[in-house]
């Protein structure tokens, strides 16, 4: 018996060039064939062409129909060209079971089993060498990727899917990733030659929401999320998660995740990934089990400091605690530091043996929580065993402080040892750090420090004497540094006082300094002993008024230097009947006069 039709329409399907035949044999068995030039109306796959189905032995037993050793071939839309043996059973309850021995999909080849029960269907495939780029195209009707997002690579494993009519309701994969490459159009998110394993299960609860859980293990290749670059061949990573994928918004919200980046970071919490937005991580609550700075600083921190003096920062030790992110920005950090050390050669800074806690809130969180939690939770304390700053040797100290948003405040006076002396800080406040409105207030006393050691640290000629004095009311406001009083220092057995100090753009490219400097009783032998042109003895006093410098080079000043009256030193006593003096001036135009 055979049937031929030029065109058939059936429940949304349009079939062209249909032909079917059945050749019966004994015991309700027979050979069955079906041909179609084109089949349209399958949203999941697209049009089918040159469709051919052959069943050499169709067995009918009551309400059950079975075909074994059948053959299917043709171009099946997004499922590609097929030529495979199959077995099929139409059960008494109406279910249809299909098994394909060598089904090909997205470049992969393997076993495929399908069950259809009315509008419901389920597919189970074990495929090898699956082309991930083509697989993304096959899954596009159900799991669309963001525009201009590309993916390529190969994978093998077990893949399952289930749905109702054209809608996907469940999907899972347990696969080995041979290689994976991906990137967005801007190049800010990319992966290259990634290897590892993937286990994921997803169930749709609406047209665009898919609750999902899974585990991703990466053992090789590199990934980049501007500006962070990770090499998984050096430090493998394992991520477990539960959450919801919103396919319409290209956003995944993880209600739980656990990350183990080997020897770098162990963390857990919840987070949101926005695959189509400008901010990849718009929200997160993360508990940091351990952050090992030796590997974490190069991976996570250095990329953000590439244009700063800290671009070569390295470190060691462990950091633990909690971090919260909202709107793509951090809102809270509560961290514990254990045996931390870090340093930067270009920034000339290093600290060793750092321990303590850091509690930071953004301004909004600080205001909201004020009065609702213990005030000690807003306080921080860091202690270190030794350090180096611009060549200066720093001794052990403990720093109690509070920090909120871009603000910092020292909670109690602190003494920081420097060489054989130190810096006794009474006040240190910073507001709006890193902005045009940045404000700094600093009050301190310099405890006696050997000037020779400072000179060696800075690479200067080795001056003799002791540096001590006070720094009263130093303020940075609107890019200008000023003093409430005089900056006084004891040097070369005398005293130097800087008054009316004004420093414009101290951190800019061309800083400008204005000051009046008083000099009292400097020992010239201590001053000149440093240089090779000879030795001058005696005492010197005087002033340098209306000093102006540009990029630290003098542009203008008036100076008057003289032997103090009554100087009893060797040179001073020989000139006791006459006071020796020298005056000098310079103007921005470069003219200069000197008299002695």
C-alpha cells in the first residue's frame, strides 16, 4: 500500500512531496517507508529537507507498534544532516520512544534517545566531539546568547533536554570540555583554550526563567574579564552554584556559590552576573574563606594598578572576611589580615607582618546602620612589625582608625618608629579621597632622627645632625597644602622654621611651593662637612622670604644670611667686632642680585 501527496497540512506542519508505503507480511509485520521533500512548521529545528525513514520490519502487536533496525536520513534543520539506524516503539498508552545509534548534532556524534508523550518530549544524548559554537546555534531558540557574543570549542559528554511542544522545560549536561573559546564584541570578556568539566541542571519555571545548579571545573586555558586575566593551567578553579538564569535579560542570579581557585581564593556566597550589561558583577555577598596574597595580588589586584606606582605590588599572607557589592560597587568589607606582607619597588613602600582587621562601609550603609549595630564594628586596627617607605626604615606600630566611603580618621595618637626616632601623629583625617574635594588634616611631631640615616635612605650627600620638630595643622584642601602654624625642625644643631607654607597641586605634574623660611644658628661645619669643596666653621642665621618654586625648582626669593651676633664659635669669634652678612634675591624673570 502506498500514498503520495504533493502537499499535506497537519497540526501546523506543512509537508511537501510526501510519499509513504507499507508492504505487509505475515504476523502483522511488514516494511514501511516514508519520504518528504520538505517539512516546515518545526520551530525547534527549522525546515527539514530530503527526509527519509525506512523500517524493514514494522511489528504491530495489539495497540503497540515497534520498528527495529530502521534507518533515518535527511537534512534536519538545525540538527544537521543525519544518516543513522534507529529503533522506535509506539506504546499502548500513546508514548513514542525513539533510539538513534549514530545521531549527529553540532558536529558531535553519538547515541540519542527521544521519548514523546503527546505535547511532552524528552531527549537524552551521549555525544563525542561536540562543536560548542554549533551547539549554541542549536540552543538559540531556548537559551539565546547576548548579541555579538561568540563561542567555539569542543566537548563530549551526556546531554539531556525536555520540553512541552516547542518550549524547553529542562536541560542538563555532564561534559568534559576539550577546549573552549568565547568573547564579547567589546573584547572585555573572553576565554581562550579553556579545558575542564561541566555539570549543570536547569529547569524552566516560565518563558525566560530557568532555575539552574551545577559545577564548573577549569584545569587549563586563560580567561579575561577587563582588566583581570586568569591562567587556569597555573591555578585551577572549581565553581559550584545554584541560581536562576533569566534568558531574556542574559542575567544569572546565584542564590549560592562556592569558589575554589587553587592556592589563590576560597569563597562562598551569592551573586548576580549580568552577561549583557556594562557591569559583569552588579551584586554580590561574598564570604572569603582565604585569599592568599602571593597569587591573588598579581591575578586580581595588579591589573587595576597598571597605571599607578603600585603596578608591581607583590605580597604574602592570608586575608579572610566578608565583602558586599551593590550596583556594581562595593558597599561593605569586613576583613581579617593574618601575617600579611606586601611591597612595591616602584612605589618604594613595603610592610611586613601585618595583622588586624579592616571594617569599611560605604556612606549609605554607614548612615543606615548607625545606632543599629555596635560602634566597634565600624572600627579598624592594623599592626605591622616593620616597613619601608621611600627608603626610610619603619618600626612596629599599631594603627587604630575608622574608614567609611572615601573617608579615613585616626582614632588615637600613634607613634611610628623611623630609624632611631619617629613620627608621633596626633591627628590624621582624610575626606573625599581621590576626588577634587579631597581634604586632609595632619598634626604630628618629629621625634629626633639621625639626619645621616635619612640622607643615605634618599641617596643624598650624608648630612650630619638630628632632625626633630613639629608639623602643626597641615591641611590639604582643593589641591592646596597649608599649615596652621610653623613647620619647625632641629637640624645641624640649629633650627629651621617654615611659615606661610602653601603647596599647590602637590600630587600634580607641576607642583608649586610658596613659603617663608627662618634659619637660626645652623652649625656650618656640620653643613659643609658633607661636601668636598672644603669646610666652613661658625654659625649662620637668616631667612629666605617669598620663596616660590615651580616643579621644585626656585623661581623667586629674597634671602638674608648672617653670622649671629655673639657667636662664640671659632669663625664667629674671629668676626665678633663685625657681623658678616649676605643678601640675595631672585625674580621669576631670572634677574638676580647679591651683596655681601
